[in-house]
C-alpha cells in the first residue's frame, strides 16, 4: 500500500478527525482511510446549484446514448470528413 501526506490541515479539522477516530476506535490514519473510501464509493455530486459542469454537459450532449445513435454519429462524422477532404485545393475567392 502507498502513503499519502496531506499538508496544511487546519487545526480545527485535525481535532475533528482525531475525535472522530477516537469515537470509532481507530487510529487517525485508519479513520482518514475509511472517510476517503466512503467518499470514493458515492457517486459524484453535481454543483451546488444542481447543474452539470461544462465538461459534463458537453459530454451528455455529444456522447451517443444507444448503438443506433452511435452508428448515426459515425455516419455523420464520415460525411463531414469526406466534405472536408473534398474542399482541399479549391481556388480561393477573389476578395478585391
């Protein structure tokens, strides 16, 4: 197992952790490990306002939700790529 060093813990937080560990009959290290383990088992929560982060919102919009959507998305992307490749070498418009 690895070690983890956490610096600059406020005194009040350290005291709360010590008290919590004592109540649970564990060492400080065991208590913090238990707290971290519990936190990692819970699903991530949205922002306080109940909204998704920008990355999560884009992921929700852009990621296909079914195999049918995934196939349609792949087809559209192939069409876009083909169109993009067909535009190479075209003459530039005269802007004068």
